[in-house]
C-alpha cells in the first residue's frame, strides 16, 4: 500500500458537486458560476475543487451582453508588458521593390522574309551578333520572277503608247516583290535588268537569327534574318497580387543594375491584364533606354510610392492572425480589454490598414495581446457552455 498524498482527498468527485449548466438553460444577468482555471469545461454553481486537477474553482460572473471582456489588473499588465497604440487615420503609401528581367523590345524586332522563289547568291550577314546599320546590304537574290518583272517594267518604260498609270503599275509590281526603290531607279537609269537583286536593311539592329546562307534556295514566306534594335529594352517585373492597387501605367520607377553599376529612371509602360496562373503574380513592363543592358539580365526595380490613400492604421505586431480570422485586442477601460475581429488591407512601412472592425482612436494592444486573447477564448468557451454569447468576468 502506498502512502496517500496529503491532498489526495480533494481529487475525489464526492468532495465537490459539479452542476454543469446545459446550453440553452435560462440564466439571469450577473449570474455566478465557479470554474476551474485549468479545465474551463468544469463548472459549478457552488464552491469546490476540480475533480481532475484538484484546484479550487474560481468565481466568475456571467453577463447577458454579447461581448467578451477580460479584466487584467494593473500589476498583471505591468508583468505582461502590455503596451497600446491609438488607432489613427493617416495617409499611407507603399514602396515596392522587385526584380526585373531584361528582354528585347519586341516592337523593334524585324523579321525579314522572302517574297519570291529564288537563290541567295550573296549573304553579307554570316553570324549572330553582327551589327547592321540602316541601308547596309544584307544579301542578293537570283529570282526568275523578279527578272520577268524587270523586263515588263523596261518594256513599259520604252513603249511610246504606255501611260503614266502603266508605269506606276509596273513599278509597283517590283516594289511588292521586295525590290528597293533605289534599285528600281538604277534599272530605269541604266535601262537594263539585273540578274542578282540586292536587298538592304530597312533599319539598324543586331542579327539575332540567321536561317539561310549563301547558295540556299528560298521560296515565298521563307524566313531569312531576324534583326533587333537595341536602342530600347523591355524590362518585365512581377508584382504580388496584393500590390496591384499600388501600380499604374506611367508611374515612375528606378532601375538599378549592380553588375553595370548603373541606376536609371523610367516609367511603367504597360500592365498585363491577367495574373500568372502558377505564381499568382501580376506582370508589368518597363521600357528602358539602352544602358548597356543585355537580354536576360536581372535588375532591381523600385517603384515610386506616389499613390496614396487615407486609412485607419495600426502596427503589424498588434494583429493576431489565425487561419479563420484576424483579431486585435482593444483596451476599453483601465483594466478591461476586448477582442475584436477586423478585416485588414495593405501592409506598408510596418503598419497595416484596417478596413473594418476598428474605429479611430481605439487603443489596440501591441504587446501581451496573445495572453489576453487566450483568456478571452477561454471565457468565450465558458460563456457558450452556460447558455450563449455572454460575458464572463
């Protein structure tokens, strides 16, 4: 036989009468009930001790009001380090820092296709990366169709019965086949056709693709070259879904490249209409002038926080976030606290926007609020056990 514990008798259920109040039982304002501080599901209308842990039941008063208030003495507040912040309306803005990827300006990509069947007799561009200036010779083509069009043009020019409209129609045929106007003028001046027709660059750029070289046979719609003008670049940035209200087209941005030791200013040129399905991010495009950028480089982008709005704000540390809702603890009196559910908005500069659930000038607890919230949850459980949304003090 083991020796009994000194307080073994208090664990016997016979020593305390437990009267649980069933949910829905009518109760009066300021009704008294005794509750175990460790096991709040144990309640009684009389003094006694808990049959589970043996602790003395504590007296609680039940009010008929719907809110849950927690009383914390001044000494306990000091021990918990309770601090408060007065909710206030203020003008807020959001500074956004993100990463951008440098790419071609797709508006400046020039794809060169053949308009006739023939053979490339000479190719001036031999490798990717060649720099091309406007008017440079790209390649020459031998094409029976272009030779026939030249002969028709010369025939019209030398005919005494041809009209001005016939001259223009014959010239237009050559233009539509891709023959440069300077070449047509030369044919007219020399009064003879050319076997190999030269084709010149319409704009400057860098060769990014070469599909066919000297001696290759081409037909209509054959892609020959791809040129890109590097005077401007497109920088694509990703924004969080929650940041879309803080960006606008033509908004100022700062592009910072550590690799190039370069910082330039630009604006948001375009905001894409859809979010990325996988990343849930919103893409925006910036046009940057040539600053020695290279396609596929990564750069830092800072978006100017010029967009502002007025909102009720509190410090982020005052917010109690759970999977179901967001709450704050509000100090209503000197020693009284109340937990309120709130709907939050944007985070900015260590503060958070409160859309509803909190009024201006209310005191929210920024330190020690989690213990007060836990006590409120316990008292709320007791309140539900004794008949609904009541106050327990």
